[in-house]
């Protein structure tokens, strides 16, 4: 019962606000769950904060990393048609080349709370890893080059133990990216992070802060190398996979268990028995009193397996009483309520779903007939297909042997997706994409079960070693390998599907197993709107600076926009106005004086016109669309037109 009702008091609004704050911003709460006022002050006035000793996880650069996470980006995502594969069939699949923190920020407006599952395999910080060295004070040119807005790729910094801030550098890199990634996750979202012994202890603390410790699910141990790394005293055979949910109420899926045996049969089919008593010590009569009641057993209605009929009503047939006590005689509770038992219980042992069986000590247990062929995922994964060598084999099968070190096996990501996703139409994000295993996992799963899952991969254009096989083959950047791998995956699936169709079903004219088999490539790029370079004059007030900005836009921006490809401009405008890049766009034939598009993306819709002037005739036709959102350039509106459109669309007019 709600405590407010229990004490006959009005709702505790302060408590409700704190709960909502924790859901939205878990990073401003202490390890004990208290609101950290100093963290709140950092948001309002960072200069006013004075540090005090308390239980928290701290390292050098933490405040700067957090500030960086919440600093807007000046970049956008530019469509790269040349490197895209089957773009008309991409259906939301994307591979994005660019520094991942900036890319995540670009995705925020359109993809906030739309990502169901995140899988990442970040650098393990072994002492030889290249990591993203985030810099906060640098010129515009250096900044753009540093984040990968370049055609030639970038060289990442090596994080060695001699740096003096070995763990801090890695933590800063992870902290800022996880803070933004959390904003992208849906309320029922799940994140999986691969890691090893070097940073697993720090990563747990970091994720406890970002996602909140109550949302920790498990640390999964994966046997990555059966033989073990035997250059140390104990041969290490494992890596870790850390799993968190965004909110603790999120339920994960069980997975198909081919080895699971169902030993019993009735008129419905095979089954195993599962005790009806709730074995979780968190539940019992003390907090589930409605689930503590007697069930009565008919010991004379017994079949060859020893199963007996049960009833909720005591009578001459059903007279043995059974309560949900645990092995220590303490009051537990049932998993099912009385109505649910009544719904599933019959007086026929071959059709009822609730039965009893006597134990060796003479006592009785009540059971549910369980027909599931799935089981909960265990925290140890030791199958052959999750070993690192399997990932190497999978690259070799795509004729990319030696192009990328230690690629993750497809089966690891497939398993993560199966655990996390119920709807086969969801989006999976990987912002440390590497060789692109996650995209292959998504496409293969879709092929296997007819799903329509989408992937978004992000990979920095890190230069490959000039002595490497990849470089010699023409792949100058890791992101080139990411794209090429999944191009070959698509070709392989298309070829296999064609061969299977020819061999087994030559009459099939349509095969949906290869639909949505494509992806678009985007590059992190400088914004098309030069206003991002405008710097306010500190000697002038807000109105004066606004006037200067308008003049700046008038003089520089519109000349530039007129020379940029229309699709690239539309992508940036729509993305920054909350649309996903999987939008559908249609030119409306009603408008002859201006080009007006109708845009929908499955979440929202709008009309958009990026012409330099809006004609009077266009305004008259727009009156038929007054319930829509209308997006246009501020420059295209004179005083009269702006007044007319504002009164027509009200808050649905977006001009910039």
C-alpha cells in the first residue's frame, strides 16, 4: 500500500520530485542515494562548488568530462551516398564515421529514448590501447580535426601507464560517453559493455553512478580463450560482459534452451514441474499477504507419475492442506493468485496446470506444469561460439583475415540482443563499432526470424597501421573496415538466400528474409549553419548580440546554404528538430511557388520548406495544413509573412 494512503496524508510532492530527479539524473545522487547538492550547484554555477569528503568515486578530470558530456556540439551528420550499401533498403540502419562522443550528441535530438539496446566493446586500457583524448581548450580547426571531421582519418593517443593519469584518462573517456548514451536509451533500455580485469572494477563504479546501482543486472563471465593466456602465473581464460538497465523494472528475456528436457506428458503436451511457492526471499506473507493461503490436495487422485489434483476448496476429496512455507518453516507465498489458480486448474490430471506431489519426507509440494523451452541466461558463457577465436574465423570467412585484431564473435552480440529485445523492430546502438560485428549480428538475427531490427554503428576514423594487412589492402581507416565487413555480410546473405531459393523453392517470387538488407553511411561533419561559429560580443547586451547574429546569418550563412546539397541540409534540420534519419520525405504537388515537403519518421511529422522566400500563394495553401508542424528558414520570412505564419501555426511554426 502507498504510504501516503496508509497515513491518510496528501502526496509527498518533495519525495515524488526526488524520485523523478533520480530517474532522469542519477549522476547527481550520492552512492547512498541522497541528492548531492554540490552536483546540483555544478549545473547552475560550477565556480561556487567547494569539495567536501564523502563516499564517492572520484578521479582526475571527472568534472571536466561531465561538463563535456553536456556541452552542445557544433557538428552534424552528413550522408555519404558513395559508401552506403543498398540505401533504399536501409530502413534505419546506419554506420557513422566520426568521434563517438560528438556523434552521440548529434543523435540526441532525434534518438533520445528510442534505443532499446546498447552493446559496446570499448578499449580495455591494457597499456597499449588507443583512447579518445578529449580536449576542451583548442581552436576551431584543431577541434574539428581532433573529432574526426577530416577525410584522411585521425591518429588516436596511446594510453600508457607512464602517462601518470592512466586510469583517469580512460574513466574520463568512458564517463562522458556513458552519460550521453543513457539519454538515448529507452525507459526499458539495456546496455551491455565488454571489458576485462584491467578496468572492470572501475567500470562497475562508473556505471553505478551513471545508470544507478539498483539497475545493475549482472557481470557475465565469458570464456574468451579456453587455453588461457599462460604468460602469467595463472592462465586467464575469461573476459566480462557488464549489464545494466535504465530502470530496475525492466524485464529481460529468457533464451531458447535446446538442451532443456520436458520429461512429462499430458493431453496438452510435454512439460516439466516448477514449484508454485515463490522461492525469492524478498517476497512472503509479510509483503504479499494475498498470496498466502491454503491449497487442498486429493491424495487419492494420483497418476503414474505421482501427481495429484488440487483445489482451493476443502471437502471430503480435497482434505490435505498445504501452505507456502519454506524449508525452514517460515511463511513464504505463492507465485500465483487465487484467480490465476482457478483459471488454470481442472479436475482432470491430463488438462490441469496445477498439481501436487508428495515428497520423500511425507510433506507435499504444489507445482505448476511448465511447458517453456526457454531458460534464464546464466552468468557464465563458455560455449565455443563466444570465444575470441570465433570472431577471427568469422572475419576470415568474409576474406578479411588479419584486418582487425580480436573482433568479438557474432554470437555474443546476438545473445545480448535476444536477452534485451522483445520487439523485433527495435534499434541497437554500438558506438565503439570496431570491425562492425554488431551490424552482422543484427542482420543475421533478422534473417533467422524475420525481424526488422535496426542498427546504428559509430566508429572513429582511426588510421590503420601502414604495415597492417588492412592498410595494404586499401583500408586506411578502421571505419573503412567496419563498412566493408558489413557490405560483404550483405552480399553473403543475398547470395545464400538466392542459392537456397534456387535449390529448395524455385516457385518463390518474394523472399522477405533479405528485406531491409542495407545501410546508410554518415560522416561527422561541421554544421552547415555557419551561425555555430558566431561569438557574442561580451561588451554588448543580449538584444545587441541577437541583432549581430541576425546580421551574421544574413551576410554569411545563406550564401553558404545555397551551395550545399539539399539533402544534407534537410538531414541536419530534421535531426536537430527531433526526427530520426530514417524519415520518409515527399514533395507536395499542391505548392507551385515553393518546394514544400511532407516528412514523417514513425514518431512525428511536419512540413518543411528551405527556400529563401515564402510566397503569398504558398501561405494560402498552407492554411489547409494548419494542424501540422511547419519548419522554414527565418531568412525566408518578412515581417508580414512571419506574422501570418505565426498566427496560422502558433507554436507549431519552427523558423531558424
